[in-house]
């Protein structure tokens, strides 16, 4: 089987693609990866070098007025498909499903602007995003199957769009590359610092009352007008190896997210033996159940109190970290994710074969 997979090189979608591509390859699937966005970093080049791939420089669909770029990138993706001749096209963005592919198409809803805007800002998306809504709706409507990484995200997809066929497949990671040992009394956090959904500003506000060192991956320059207390250290950019190092050291992973369709950082933290403190939102409760602490997304005092209490109670912290790691290993493994997509691929190929035979008859 041959799969053409699009991805972008920002955040969790990149992590998802690299994990899934590895899992598929280990099961005999030939994966060609089309990367849309910016030039790859050195660490990204290292991660993707063993795959066949092409980088298409373009703005993303969630950026302001990207449509000329999107059209050019879509045409290039079609050209790649003509060369690669995949059995399945697997798109990790909505708007690239605007041309005829002649093979089954899966679109994965990792997030969307409409659900982000509603959840994070508490208001409907402005009319200026109507083109985005039209493009996304078209991409979803014309997909053979729309996949989401959680039921919570799929509920939002169904609220704003009308997928003809949908399925939830949880994301996954390889537990063997994370190290749940060597814990220190430190708090770690990571995410796109400029993204209000990650709610880093609340963690920084809470840090004034947190009695322990707090390390945040990224640069202070990525946030604006927030006073940073002395117990907070911005680590700068971290490659995957350095991220795993911080996660292995951290006793607590804290990120009071307002919107998070899946959250790879929580999965990696759980596999690294961290106790989890998450925003109290439906997707986090769905994914982590009673193995995490949930904090209001608008109360820094409660967040600080929860972190301080967890750090001071080693027994509870260990119990929660063990529960989260077990849940991650059982439910969100690379093996489970790969198996889910292989089953999906087989199903839509079988359906396409039957439909073709009906037409020919």
C-alpha cells in the first residue's frame, strides 16, 4: 500500500505525522510525506530524512488570507500524487482537498479556527473568516472519511461542519523513547507560547504563587507584556531529545489549556512519568480521566494551589503519574494508532473497490 500524506511542520501535527509514518512503514506501508509551511529545522530534517518527502513553502490555511498560496500548494500536491500514484491520500489540513484525487481521501481534523475561536475567545468567528469556513467545509464534505483525534474534537467538527463519514482514532507515541526516572521538584510546560489556547499567561500568573521552579520551553520574546517571576526559566527552543530530558526530570507537567483537541505534550509527559495538571476542558477529561488534575482555565490562584499541593504530596504525585503512564501506554500507543489507521485504510479501499465494480457493471 502506498500513502501520500500531507503535514505541516508546526507543533502536534508534525509529531503526529512522524509517529504515524514510522508506524505505517513498520507495517509495510510506503509513505510519501508532503510538508507544507516553512523550511524544515535541522532536527526536523533529521527526523524525516529516511522518508520520501517534499517541502512546499506556503502559508497555512489558519493564517490571514493564505488562499493564493493554498491553491498553488494544492496544485503541487496533485502533481506529486500523479508521480507517486498513491492508493490513499491522507490530508492533515482541510483546504488541500479541493482537487480531484481519483483515490480515496482521508482528512484529519486536528483543530480548526471556528472551534478555536468559540472556545478560546468565547465568541463566533468574524465574517472575515467566511472564506476559511467555505474551504474547510468543502474539504470535509468531499473527504471519504474525516478523522478526529478525540470524541471532543469530533463533536466540534460535527457542530460546525457536516462530515459524511467520521471516525475517531486517538493519536499515539512510542513509549520506549521516554524515560520516567530521575524526578526533581520542578514543573515543566511547553506549547506554542503565542497561542492563547495554551494559556501560558495563566501559568505565568500562577507562578508568582508556585513554590517550585517552573521551566517553560520556548522564548520569552514569544509572549507580550507579562511579568515573569524569578522562579520561571524559559529554556529557549528545545529539540526532541532535550524535551525528553526535561520531561524525565519534571515531577509535574502543567498546561492549563483552554482548547486542545488531543495534546501530544500531555501524552509525552505522561509517558515520561510526570503528574499531569491540565485545563478543565472536555477533551482533557476524555483523554485522561481520573489520572490528571484539572484546573479552571481562568483562576491562577487555584492553579498555583493545585501545583503546590501536588508537589508537596509525593505519594499522590506518584499515584497520578503511574495512572497517567498506564493510561498512555494502554490507550495512546503508536501500535494502537497505527492499527486504527491500517483498519481505516483497508475499509475505504475495500469500499472504493466495490463502488468501482458497481459502476462498471
